[in-house]
């Protein structure tokens, strides 16, 4: 729609230079430099997905370790025995 396009162009004109052109960023997952807006943290979708998954795994592991510590057992040894 013509009106929508016009509004988008106007918004871009008002946006600060960094927002419009993108800045040099470093991917938080693989460390690769890429061009992106300030709020972008990853160079590509696979990196974003992978970062989220690994963060979840780290959180789970931390919880297991914490519970094991409370129970006074070594979680790593316990998992070895069960497998
Ligand atoms: Zn990446």
C-alpha cells in the first residue's frame, strides 16, 4: 500500500544513523562479526537458536548440580552409575 510505504520511509528518515545503517556487531554464539541493528545479538538464526538451547542446557545442569550438592551427592558420579 502506497500510504504504508510512505510512512515507513518517513520513519527511516527520522531514525538515528546507527539504527538505519546497522552497526558492526559480534555474534554472541560464534563470535563472527556481522552488520546489524543495535538489538541484534547473533549473525544468523541457527546461532540464535543454538545459543538459546545451550543456555537452557546450562541452566538444567546448574540445577542438577545444586540439588546434588544439597543432597550431598556428586551428580556426575550419580549419572555415571545410572547409565
Ligand atoms: Zn553466529
